[in-house]
C-alpha cells in the first residue's frame, strides 16, 4: 500500500510553482472533486427533486429537474461507496487522526531523530494496535521508543525490503471516541552517509485536520523545495514549490491531504539525510 521514492529525484526548482504537470494531474482533481464532495452532490440532487415536486405543474421543467436530481443522487451514492471502500483499505481504518506532527531532525555526528506526535480517536471498541510504515534510507540501525511505558513496540523488517512495519500494541483496548495521545521517537545513525536528503509521507490514514511535516537541519540549506506527487506515479508532479531563503527549520502544514499522494520536503546540504515514511 505504501510507495515512496527509492532515490532522490531532481528538485527542478527553476520551474514555476503551482503548475499542472500533465492532463493526468488535472483529471485527478476533477475526479477528486466528486470523491470528496459527495455530500454536496447528494444534497444538490435532493434539492432538484424538491424543486421538481414544487414545479410539477410545469411538465418539462418537472422532468428535467427530477432526472437531474436522480442522476446527482446516484453519482453521490457511488462516490460515497467508493470512499467508504477506500477507507477500509487504510493502514489504520478504525482510527481518526486528529493531530500528527512529524519532525525529522539532523544533528552533527551522523545522528538523526524522527519524532511523531499523535492524537487519534478510535471509531469503534476493541482497538489495541497502531501501525505505521517506515523506510530509513541510511545504513545504520534504528531504535524506537514511545512515551507509553506499557505499550509494546516492534519494528518488523519489510519482506520486500522496501518498508519496515512499526507496530505498537497497547496494554488495553482503546476507548471508543476517546482521544489517545502518543509520541513515537526513532533514533538513527548513519556513519556511512547513505541517508537521502528528503522527508516524505504517503497518505494512508484518515486526517480530517491534516498533518504537519517539519525538518530541522544542522545548517541553512543551499536550496530546498516541497512537492506533491502521485505515490504510484512518482514522476507526475501535481504541485511543487521552491523555498526562497530557507532556514534550518522547514515546516509544512498540510491541511487537506489526499489519499495515495506523497508529500515531500527536499533540500541540499553537504551532509544528507532522509526518512521516507508512510
């Protein structure tokens, strides 16, 4: 389910920002409108049917409004079914993420720290597990811990050698609709300097309030940028932006993330480091 870059793509920072890269990107947003606005489509369809009933004395207008209302309701229902089916394929389908701040910090001495601050709400009873997908591009070991002393934390190597699975099992089932707060910290070292200079996140959870990516570098980068790409078509850029005069800290507040898209911060430094995650 999770796809992220295997190597550093060129930044192409000399291109204009907010540029459509292809017809495919435009088509994606067109389909995405119906996908995420299904409630409004259904309401519009109901409005057309109500108007048709009120204007039933005018036969032609009645038929047009009634047919339009039926078409809109059917289209909205199809979009709702598709969205529900998609949600069941999420990494954590029964969790609603109210807050997620992902901070990737590079310090001197080839030391890297990735901190994830979470607040999520179970949508049903009996949830005991949180899952995540992690890809550390450096060559050193990864140590994981959380601020929940009773939780069992395991980092499982990926069978396809692309992603490792972070699994956290709580000591007791989470209560439905009660917010759970959790901080996860990964400590990495990369003596060989193999880590890539980017932080990437593919959307495979439900974020009604968005999420935040943040990079803290040991010094100001020479250049940096942000990109949104298709996770399965990484060469199709939906949006990209060059950062003018970037500092050591590069935050990115993503307010309306879309599923299966990859959000990525890239930079250029004499010393490189990256964590690609789900």
